[in-house]
C-alpha cells in the first residue's frame, strides 16, 4: 500500500481551502496543517494513503498530458457520493471533464466523474458498485 502522496501546489492557502472542502466528501479528514503544508488522512482511522500538499518551490507549468501526475482517483462508497462531490466541485468553480456517468470502457461497474482542481490537476471520484 502506498503510504502517502506529496503534491506541490502553486498556492497553498488556495489548496487548503479547496481540498478542505473536497477531501471530506472523498473519505478523508485533515491530518495536520501548518503554514507550509497540509495533510489529509483516510477518515475514521481507515487504512489508506495519506495526501500531503506543499507549496511549490519553483514556478513551472503543469500539464496532465506531460511527464508526471496524470490524475488522482478517489474511491467513494456510493454513486450518490460521486454525484455529491461532483456537485460540490462545480459549486467551487471546477472545470468538469466528465459529469457523473458509467464508463463502459472500464471493467464494470465503473461510475465516475472527472474535474480539474484550481491548479489544473485532474481529480476523479469513482464508485465500483452498480447501485447506491
């Protein structure tokens, strides 16, 4: 199991605010927050990967189509959770790439939504159940 994932962001206060809204909907809670990092852990003591956000030390363009991070997918327990996090992302101004839907090209069941965070990182909420 992956212990943690560290991601550099161009604006840590924006990241703290955005991910502070989104991560609880994806099954995470804040682990800790300081002036130079914020971390989220699986909620309720569940095992899983922690997510750390750090302020970028160098200015650089990001593209999910280039070398590096392509996207982050978060498993959620229900299809309605996919819809709820999608709706919250939209309310926060996210660019939606794929609204909640079945993706028959992936092993079923695969119900997901894809959007971009404030920095252009592609995020996915996915449910691997065929019912709520």
